């Protein structure tokens, strides 16, 4: 067909690939929602299928294939990460932390530390020797430690149990985990950044940790004390879309600082979003900005990002290390189950409720994918050279683990809840 | 300073340039608003100044200069055009046309045809011979014929006279002009597209006109009859941000069709937006999507696009053809004044009110800049080679004309209104 021919029209190809991606991802997102899964699962699967089809039939549609691998598409996926993390930050309300119970903190810490340690040790045992081995192990630890707040919120909402004690404790613990994982992420990204040097010793890690601490030492006080001052000043401004622009400027400024300190921009975007919440702005301003950010992110850029993650999933790599992928996924489920279920039992929850807590904390979601994407982009999976079966499948293994945990969580919880 | 050094960190540079652009444009936008001008005027001026500074000091900040000329920045400006035209379309309510009076139509046609003819003839007289001469003349005609609805609305709002008869007739006429200019734009863009062939005869123009008619023959019935069906189906969908996504998908589909027919994507985006209005969707859905589109467009992408237009303004080119620039600007003002003022007088408006109509129709605004940007990008100003003083200054002349008419309109109207 003429539309598919190897036309010279670059704009047409870019528009066409975005159109195809958006239509297909949204259709799969819809299917996922109907199966009572987060849309994100469908969008990932859409990316995997489209990536497979495009790769297989690239000789039939060379221009489409080229557009899908262009800098513009990469740029949109990168923009998607930025807006996704900003939105996650905006939706997080710091005051909720103050209200969360001691048992929530206990569950959060347990559900973070155990997977983190298991992931790191697992990496040390199975990964081949290379300059990046420690960074790769740290990555495995962080990947196992992450919990998705929106997945947890959504499942309990579906069950009509959002107001139950167990739902509240899971959501509060997941929030804490997000904040702790922010710090771990920062550490990981700074480590990846400094791995160009190729060593991983106390000497090289000290400046990395110093940069991470410096980042928080600047962004936290500025967020707490300077943001509200600037926000108060908004009402004197009259250019169009003041609030959206100012939120974006804050996120860009934090992202630039993060990059300048060797961290990744996503940490800056997330952090800036966290300090924009209904306690410092009027509710209608918050609602408006949240709605605008949600539109462009969840309606456009996030699906494009998820699909780009799916594009990079490599089944042939997975086929070479199937045991590794399975063990990783099982570890991801068990470490969260034990890590947060046992503290829940200590805190006085019944056996069933402790199980609900342990399962509820297992969903990985979007932040997991962002970190995997950043690690891929930074070249974390390129050493040793050749990488071998396990390192070669590391990215795909993490994505599969994220899909499985995010799919398994609602199914298991629904099953438990009914009994 | 370390932040400004020629660092290898590409992400840092891209984020930094976006941050700088956004901060500076919004500051200038604010200044413009305080001077009771549209923010767009300030944002253009910011682009001109920043472009001048970056070019002058490029050896001091080579990496920033590089980032400002990167494909990512071009991509954002292109995305800005797309969203800008989509938003203009969304904000246009087709039913307003049915309500507009005969005198509005008369004023619209006069205010369109006269500038169009004057622009084309002026081009034929002053432009040097080349394969692109007719397309360049057509461009001048379209550039003179455009009227900015938002500029007109805003000025009468500032004067507290939005409900006056003269304001209503100006806004209705400006709406008609937007739709007629949509057709002229399509014709111009298809012409530019086909100018690769290098000729401009009946033989080459027939398929161009055929493509334009085919585009409208497809998009109008689909917009009128298929869109409402699809919109009714929305409530059965449950993936996140259904409405925003579906609006974007429609706009992308129309944009792909436009590109496939040799028109520019902006025509597709504009046209898709026009069929999304409160008569086919529930008011709260319309409001939500309009707000989301406005956030990302006016709060982020449009300022980036305006600044990129400012970047391309070339003072040395203007200095070589100052008389051309001045005559063009005077023609832009007079042709609108006479073209719509005289029909207003015929329609029974007083002398003063006819003058208000003629001036109110003069603001050019964002659509003008989009068309100038598209023409620049398509290489319309590259022939003859060397282009000579007039063709070399054509782009800058149109931008200056747009700034002057948009600045002059509110000042003149305020002056007239007070008397």
C-alpha cells in the first residue's frame, strides 16, 4: 500500500508510528482494564508484540521501522519517563507519611530491606565477574525492593476495601517504600553514572554517596521552604497556564541539578512533584495541574514509554536463561511476601491479613520500568563483553518480573479476599 | 562555571536549554501580559533575544548552542505546532458560525479576499523570478489574510466590551476567516509540498487542488458523522485518560491523512480539533480535555515553538530590505482595515465602529507564526539561490509583521474605545 511504502516523508512516518503505537497500546490497555489489570500491563504487552512484529517484518516496512528507532521516538520515551515520575511525585502527599502508623513503617522497612538484600546477594552469586557486577547487583536489589502504590490503591479500590485497616496499612507502607526507593534509586543511578570509571570501591563510592546526599540536602529544604513562597507568588502572575509552567520549571530545575550531580533526571522530576501538594496550593490549582499532567502523561507519553520498554524485551535472551528469569520472579514474590508479611504478623494482623499485606506489596508497576529503562540506556547490561546468558537477559528478566508481579497481585488478592 | 562547560552530558544540556527557554519566555510573556499584550508577543521577543545571545556567545556555551540546534529541540517545536493547531481547533465552536450574522460573513470575506489579493500581487511585483515565486506570492497572500480570533477576543475582553455588537461581529468574522484561511493554508501547504517538482502551472496545480478537496471530502463527513459515534462509545472504555487519548488519536489520524495527501500535519490537527466541541461531548468532558490540551500547549510546547520562531529571525536580513519589511507591514494593516472596515460600513456600522472592526481584524497571532514556520521548514525561502535581499528577509518580515499587527491592534483599539 502506498501509505506503507518506503516514502521519503519523515514527518508522515513519525506521525504514523505514533498513531499506530497509541491505538494499539490503548486497545491493549483497555483489554487489561477489562480483565481488571492495570492498563500498564496491557500497554507493555502491546509493546512486546509490536516490537516483535516490527522487527520481524522490518523489511516490509523499512521506513516505519526506521521511525520507530529514530531519535524522536527515543525523545518521546525519555519525555515519558520525566512526566511519569513527575506525576508519581505530584500524586504523593507527604503529609500522609505523618499520619501513617508504626506498623506501616515496620512493614515498609521489612518489605524494602529484605528484597534489597536478597536481590543484591542473588546478583553477587549468579552474575559473572565484570566492572559492572556490583552495580548490576545493586540494580537487582532496587528492582526487587520497589512497590507500586497505584497498583495497591487500585486493587483495594476494585475490592471495595479501600477503607479497611489492611488496605490503609498497605498503601501507607507502599508510600514509604516509594520514598526509600527514591533514595536507593538515586544511589543506583549515581553509581551507574560513575561506573564509567569502571571501579566500585570505597574511594569511588564516597563521592557518589556525597552527591546523592548533596542532592537531597538542596532539594528538600528548597521544596519545603522556597516552593511555598514561589507558589504564593503565582497569583500575581498572569501569563497563560502559570501553574503548569511553574511546576514544569521546578521539575526541570531539579532534573538539571540531578543530572549535574551525576544522578538521573527522573529523580529530580519525582522530587519536584512531591513538594507540589494540596497543602501548599489551593485545592483547585492542585486538581487542575494534576489533571493536566495526567492527560499528557497517562494519555500520551506513558503509553509510548511502556511500549518502548516492551520493544526492548528480548525473548531469545530469556530463552537462554530461563531458570534465572523464573528464580528472579519467585524471589521477587517471596521476598516481598516475607519481608512485609512477617512484620505485619508481628504488628498484630491476622494470618490472612498478613498474607494480604505481603501480596499487596508485590506489585511493581511503572517506577520499576522507568528504572529498568534508565539502566538499559546507561549501558548497565553491556558488561562483561560478551555479556553471557544471564546479563544478556537481565533487562528482559526485570520486565517479565514486573509484569508477573503486577498481574499476580490482583488475582491473588481477589482470591484471598473472597474466602 | 561547571554547569556551562562543554560537558558530554547530552541529557543535561537538553534539560538545561529547555529550562532556560521556559523561564525566559514565561518571564517575557508575563511582561507582555502586564503591558496588556498577548503573552505570545513577549515569548516571540524572548526568542529573538535568546537566539541573538546564543548565536553571539556560542563559543562560550558550545554545548548549549548545540542542544538548541538539536533534533530534540526541533521535535519539540514541531510538537508545539501540532498541539497549538489542535488547541485552536478545539476552542473553535462550529455552531458559532450558524449564529453569525450576514454582516459578519461579509466582513470576513472582505477581510480575507482583499489582503489575499494584495499579498499575492505584491509578491508578484517585488519577488525575484524563481521556481518558487508563485508559491512565495501565495504565502504572502495567506500571511496577510490571517486574523487571530484569540487576539480579538482578548482585546474586547480587556475593554469590557465583549458583549457589544461590534465585538460580536469582529469575533464571528474572525472565526470565519480562520476557517477560510484553513482552506487557503491547505492549498498553500500542498503547493509548497508539490514545489519539489519546481513548476507552478495548471497541470501541477490540479492534483494539488484535488488533494486538498479530497482531504476535506474525507475529514468533514468523518468529523460530522463518525466522531460523534466514537465519542458516544467513550463511556464504555475504561483505560486511563480515554478522552485525551482519543482526541490525540483523531488528530494524529487526520495529520497522517494530511501528510499522505501532501498537506501539512497542522491542517489535520486543526481539523480534528474543530469537530470536538461541547455539542458532541458532555460539557465536563470537553472542559477536561480543553484544560489538559491547554496545559501542555500553552504551558510548555507553544512557548518553545514561539521561541524557535524568534530564533530564526534574522536582523541582518531585515537590514538589507528595510523598505520591503515596512511596506509589507503597512499593507497588512491597511488591507485588513479596508477589506473588513468598508463592508462593515456597508452593513450599517457607524464610521467609528467600522474603524474598530477594521482594526480588530488586524491581529495575526499564533496561526500566522505556525504557517511561517512551516514555510521556512519546507524551504520556501531558498529560491532563487542566492535568494537576494527580499526573499532572504521574507521569513523575518512576516514575523515582524505579525508582532507589529498584534501589538498595534490592542493599542489602537484602546485609544479608539476611550474616545
